[in-house]
């Protein structure tokens, strides 16, 4: 330490000492005063793994396999493994692209419907073993897991139940044994898988084939307990019911699993909205591709930034997680076009949400539960366990929050509301008034609700968020007024 710094150091220490003494004085003169307790939760509640998943907001799917080389979306199962030769495969590039886009979980198609395995499965030779890539000695799944781990990105796996190559397909016991063997192989070999993805796709000619989902799911949880299982019917994450990246305008994380079955044709609508009376916590994931197809095709290009932002508002902004597919090309790399677009998306999201106009102005609330539940809790960084709670004990009263700027200085076009979902999803209906005028008639909120106004921008003095119906006391963990410079509404207002 340079000598001339010493006096500063001493004075700092002296201040610290005095400060400590003060704390001791004040705590000895007034003994620990208990604060009031948080309100009771409203069931069902998320699990720890579901909460972690929800906070990821955007996760990445990577469709890669023989289809990448044959220019198809669904392989036939008859592909010659010799076609699989990604000469410049570099999973570190995949992970860098994801990291640059602020993505914390990547899911790889270990096997798609064509049955070709990206890892050297001991149960089939229809895999990387029979390909020219790395002379049959490579393992894409291992390289994927290693690269992700290095970037501190979590991994997920998709193993298609429908297998168009495997001759045992359609022979129930034999095929389910084969599938389960591969599932065990993957989950034993690759650790800390955070999400495993199942769909119910079947050969149209073998509609009577059965998948033993309960056996599979039990085995998954036995091998890796902190994993989230995704399927039409959960048990941890549900499909949103479409592949456009759009959740229902109303979207509950709660639903009745007894009304769902994987691959059922009558559940799409129910999946997209969920159920306010649902007995299971089963939040929705919106899967969509950055391009038209799931696999890479030379003829396709990424969606425009404005389309991706629409998708973001309609998925993450409606209480869901967005699973965005970014397909590696035949070289084995994410195309520059896609990487560039993803970076633009992240930078746009950061631009829009880095400034919250509600932070520096006056906030008024209808009432406040005593204790640590004041309106300032809606403006801190904690979007789960720190929240404003009104007084009273039900959702029938009129609860509201007002954001005031007396000089009319609120210039925004996006309103963000978040619920403390750790205590259950509650809000059923809400309204937003800007300078007394009703602008939004909203429904559910959940982890995050984003409303983009129908106008490019408003200048306002006061914004009121009214909770008009809730399953009990509404608990709001965060609010925000933001300006989205990328948004150009079709409606023009003077
Ligand atoms: C499914 O139906 C086909 C023909 O209709 C039959 O050959 C096959 O054995 C059936 N599979 C099962 C699992 O019942
Ligand atoms: C779909 O149909 C099945 C079988 O008829 C039924 O049990 C289930 O409740 C239905 N689900 C929905 C959401 O309508
Ligand atoms: C879901 O279950 C609850 C509780 O049993 C029930 O009240 C509700 O009507 C169910 N929802 C549907 C759509 O059946
Ligand atoms: C795949 O993407 C990389 C990185 O953008 C690019 O250098 C390569 O040319 C692409 N391969 C093909 C076949 O387009």
C-alpha cells in the first residue's frame, strides 16, 4: 500500500468504527423489533426448478442432424449416415452466440424423427459412429455439453419418441425398452441436464403405437432430479399449443393435468390459456424458429427484428419462456445472419428495458400491508420475493398503483407488470389508465406481463394500474414504464 494513502485508510476505518458503535448503541437501546409476516400462498406453487426456468426468459433450441445435410424438415430414417459431415463443427461458436444473446439454456436435438443419433449410442449404429465426421469417433452431444459448460450455459436434450429408422418402432415393449435405454444412456453420460423435451409425434401409419411416458418420466427424475420435463402435459413445463411463439392473451401457469394428454388433438386452446382453477403449476413454453424451418436450409433467412420483438412480447410478455430455435448449418456453425439477428434482439431488449421511468417518480398505492411490503418493493431488482402487498385479505377490493410525474414527464409506450409468483399466480383482470383514460384491459399477469401501447409514444402525468379481479390479494413484485424505440404502431395519433 502506498504510504500517502494511509491517512485516508485510517479515517475510513474510524468512520467504520463509529458507524458500528452507532449500530450497537441503537440496537441496544431498541431491542430487535419483529416485522410482520408475509401473506399465505395460494396453491398451486412452482417448484424451485420451475422458478429457475421461468427467470431464463429466452432459451435456445438447436435442430441439427442428417436433415441439415439433406435439406429436409422430417427425415425418412433411410438417410445414409455418410451424409453427416459438418467439416467445421465448432460447438464453442454455438455457445458464444448463445452467451452474446444472454441465453442461459441451450437444448440440442440428440435425435430427431429420422433416428440418427448425435452421440455414439451403444444401442444402434445409426449414429455419428457410422459417419465420416471425425472418422466416426466424434460425439456432438459431448462437445455441445462441454462448450456450454465452459460458457456457464445450462443444457437440455431432445430425444424424439418417433424414430423412423429403428425397426423395433411400433412393437410396443421392444421399442419402449430401446427408447428408455437411450434415455438412460444420455442422462447417465451427460450430467446436469436442466430440461428434457418430449413431443407426442407418431408415425401416421402406427397411430396405435404407445409411448410409455410414465415409465420414461419416472426414470428421468430418478437419474436427474433437478431437470424440468417438457411435454404437452408436463409434468414440469407445458407446450403453449402452437409453434408461432405466441401465448394466449390470458395465460395461466396453472392448469389441470388430468385434462391433458400428450399428442391429444383437443388441448391446444386449453394449453394456450391455462386454467385459473387449475390444480397443477405447469407454466408454458413457446417454441418457434428464428427461420421458417427448424433445420437449416440454404434458401431460408432469419426473421426480421420486428418479428422477433413481436414474438418476445407475445411469449415472455405473456408469462411464458421463449424457446427460440437457431439451427447450425452444414459447416456445423450458427450462420452469421442468425448470430447477428440474435445479437440485435438482445441489444433491443436491453435498450428497451434498461431504463424504467417509474424509478424516479412518485408511486402511490391503494393500501399497504404493514411490514416490508411497501411500493418501493416494486422497483428493486428482486422480481420474486420482494413485492408490494395491499392490506386486507382478498382480491375483491379495488387495489391500485399510481405512477406520478407532476411535470408530465412520463414518455413511454410499454408497461410492465410482474407478480410475486412464488406465492401463486393471482391476478385475473387488470386495467391501465393513462391520465385517466382507459388504455389497456388486461387479464393475467404472472411472472411478467408486457403491454405495448397502440400508439408510438405517450406523454403522461399519471399512470394507474388497477387490479380488478384476483384469486386473493394481488402481490406485485415489479412495475415498469419503458420506451421501445423499435415499436411503430399501425395506428397514428396526433
Ligand atoms: C398396430 O397396428 C398394426 C396394423 O394395424 C399391427 O400390425 C401392429 O401390431 C399394431 N401394434 C400394436 C403395438 O398394437
Ligand atoms: C380432451 O379429450 C379427452 C378425451 O376425450 C378428455 O378427457 C379431456 O378432458 C379433453 N381435454 C380438454 C382440455 O378438453
Ligand atoms: C380444474 O380442476 C378444478 C378443481 O378440481 C375444477 O374446479 C375446474 O373446473 C377444472 N377445470 C376444468 C377446465 O375442468
Ligand atoms: C455456416 O456459418 C458460418 C458462420 O457464419 C459460415 O462461415 C459458413 O460459410 C456457413 N456455411 C454455409 C454452408 O453456409
